[in-house]
C-alpha cells in the first residue's frame, strides 16, 4: 500500500504517461512471438494423449472429469485456536484441503520465547511450537479424511513428525494421512530465507523424510519442489521451471546416494508453482514442465513406471502479480490466473485474496478467492475436457519453445557445477536479485504494464480497501503463556531422553531421523529444542551475501 | 541526484526472509553512487545498530515484510540511541500499511517506502534527507 498523504512525482508521471494501445510482442520470459503461428511452424510429432508419456497434455486420461483439482487456501494466523476456527469456516465453505501457514519462529526453528522470535509470534501464520499446539490446531478435524498442506521447509521434518504424532494421538493410522510438506530447502537458500542448517545436512534430512514417508505415510507427499518463491522473487516463468526441475534432479541424486529406489520414491515427488498473468506462457510452462520432467527421468535415470514419471503440481494464483494500487482489480487477475492453472492441468490450486498484497485476508476477501475457483470449476466449463488448448498451433509452438528454454536454464546450472554449489556460492541468489532489479526497472519505466499502478491511474484514486484485517494484539502473549504451561507440565526426563537419542542419531550420517523426531514430539519437546539439538551437531548455514 | 560519498546500511531485522526488495534497493543505491553494505538475513536490531556505528554509515534502511515493523523500528532506534548514534537516519521499507506510517515516523523513521514506489522516488527521498 502506498502512502497517499501527498501526491508523488512519479504518480503524476504515470498519469501523464501515454497509455499503451497495443499488446507487447514478447512473453515476459523474453520469447518473441510471431503475429500468427501456422501449422508448418509446429514440430511434427505423433499425436499425444493425456495420461500417457510424456504427459504434455496431462497426467490423467480424463483430466478433471475423474477428480476436480483440490481447492486449497493458504491460511493460518495468531494462535492455534483462531486458526482452527478459520479452518472450520473454510471447510464449511466447500474447501477440500487445508493449507497451514506457520509463523516465522516455527519456520526458522525458534521457540516463541526466544529473543529473536518475540516480535514475530503468530504474525504471518500460526505458532506451532509443540505437539500441544498441533492438538488444538486440528481439534475436531478428521485427519484421515482431509489432506493437509504445510508451507514449511527448514523445520519440515519436525512439523511432519508432529503431524504423525498428532495422528497417533487421535488414533488415525499413519497410512491414511494425506497432504504435503513443502520441504524444499534448496529454494529457501535462494529465495525464501527460512534455512537453518548447512546445505548438506539439510539434504540428508529431506531424504530422511521422503524415505520414511514412502514406508509409513504412503499417501503423503514428503516434498513439494517449489518454483513459486524464486518466481515471486523476480525470475521468469522459464527460470522458475528450470530452477525447480534442477532442484528436483538434485533431490533425486541425494536419494539415490542414500540407497533409495528412484522407481519408487519418484512417485512421491510433487511440485509447486506460481501462476502469474501471462496466460499462454503460464499454460505452456506447465505443459513443457510435465513433458521435460518425464523425459529427464526416463533418459537420465531409466525410470519406467508411468506413475513415477507423472509431474504432479499445485499452484498459487497471485503473489507478486497482485498489487496494492486499485486492489479490487486483483480479483480479475486471480480469475485469469485460475483459468491458466486449470488449462495447465494443476492438481491443487490456491487463489490468493485481492488484499493479499499487503495484509492477511479478511473472511470476506478469503471467501471471494474460494468462490473464484468454484465459478471457474462449475460455471466456466473449462474443466469439461482435458487439455482444451492442446493442438492449438500457438500453444504447441510455445510449449516447445518453453521446453527448449527451460532446458537451457538446467544446462547453465549444471555447467556451473550443480545446484548445491550454485547455492553455497550465492551465485543463484545473485542472479535472481539482478533479475528482480530488471523487473522493477521495467515496471518503473512503464514498459511492463501494471494497470492502476504505472498506467491507467487516476490522480485521486483510492488504493485502500474497505476492510482491514486486525491481528489480535494479545495473541502473542497467549501463545507464550501456553508455551510456558507446556514446558512446566511435561515430563522433562522424557524430553531429555528423546533429545539425546536425536542428537546421537544426527551424528551418524545414515540413520533416518524421522522416528527420533516423532519420539521427541510425543514427549512434547519443542521445535526450538529439536532444532538446537540438530544445530549442535551440524552448525548453521552461513549466508553468502553477494550483490 | 546523487548519493556519492554516502554510506548506507541495508538491513533485514527479525526472521523475515523476503530479501528481494532489500537487494533491489541496495543495487539501486549503489548505482546512485552510495557505498552500500547489506547485512543479509535474520539480524537483531542490536547487531544492526553496532554494524551501523562500526561502519560509520549515514543511513540505515530496514526491510520488513512480516508485519513486525513497529516493534523492530522502535527497537532499532533504541539500540542506535544507546550507542549515541541517534544522528544516523533511519528508513524503513516493505509491506507497511498506510495507517502505520505516522506511528513509525513518530518512532523515528525518516522515510517509509513500499513496493509500488519507483526506485527514483526512493533515491530522491534519501538524497533529500541526507543532504539536508
């Protein structure tokens, strides 16, 4: 949101700016598009079918007719009690999956009483410091009948352990659990910043969760390899897909190193992206990504099981494509992005609320976001037949071009020495910062049109929304109060014993840490205590600061 | 418009990991002639104040997108004052609702920058403050 107390020089500049009258000729990734695509410009290939290798047209033969995508809104704030209430509201509105937003102390591995955590408790998500809070968060919600997605990375293994523990306590068999932990640490180093440990032990922890999940929670996705955050940080659709597939390959290599069978665990890998505004580029990004992933697994790893080759992904419609200027326009943006996600064949969709550019959504804005998906699903008719854009000369041409460009990004990272090296050196981080800077300059100059912000403004436009979300200022105090009560009432000998066992296991490179973490959760050890124990063995990531 | 010879610390206080804005501004200020130091993520106000003093900067820019701007600005001002460095100009950028701007100014922020402002505006505002 901008400060409207005085008109700014650049507002006046934007208002005077000549309004654009023609569309741009290149996609935001820089692919120059011909005015018309003719059949001879499209590569000659055998007709492709959805549900068949290489899955360009989708992973299911019947698209959404067999099963509609999961409508999954990201939500969570304040205390577990407040979030639990919001979840029940969303489930009553027809939402079919939960998506848990966690606060930064939980994401970075600090207890709510830690000095660095104090001002952030319950701010951007719910505080989940021990099993006691998880029991409140999921109270009255059937974990066997709902899928739950956690946007959690640095402490993903711990939150996953906590979810298993809360299911144990509720008497829900682990094999019935469905859902996802994001658990993609590589992109945290590059863009989102909730890293804790150095790269190599973090990769080990991720392999632990995937291998454990395959045995114990076979319907649960232990990783969601995410391009969303590098995209929102500034890179293009092509780079988003390229960096994400490169990260996916790095996880596969780590799992193979740990003795995993790629044919089996590849079935449990899933992906996560942003959908921004360039409609056809977004649709073709997903078509190209599906095809390329299947090809890479076949050609590089010899994977044969079609289920293991299927590129399954969820998306967010919104993010940095939404702006605070004339905020109600964001409803339209999200509607268009939602359609691109459906045409691209997403398995789960989160539509951001129009006010999400600057606040936690209100109940009103959150409802419009859900309704958007329901309108797209049940009124627009676009979900009726699978891959409805397949066979369009332009869509097939752009899919091929995107595939080529994405492969170039993967090649460039491999030429540098691989993802781990690129992250440890800060090379990828620097590239993304430069790209973000370019994107900002293009918006400032008016070259990239953002309606209501840099073009088509009114001098007296109101960039506010009618309803502001207010966090309860006492939420943090209540979280801390509950935390202290748990710490005072638990069996401290059991906590110490479980943490010592975790420490010993962490010292060995080939021990799967998941059972130890679940034991810690059952003993009501806190997230901060588990993280401190692992840090004592592994140290912390040292951020390479390069500009 | 130039920031030649000015020393500016761009800092990420608290746990927020969104550093795109901080990096865009750091690059832009460097392009405008300033000597820019960037702290990297997850720094305490106390650490930021000490670096500001050690590096003898003219200004500190805090980047905050987690909603904790009030607490973190107040705490940074307190730490700077404790080190007798109240003359270092403090700016804040990020996701800062308009209704909080007055309170942040009262707490000591000399400028508040949000994502929709142009880089030129930000540089001009710093230039005006630092040459005053």
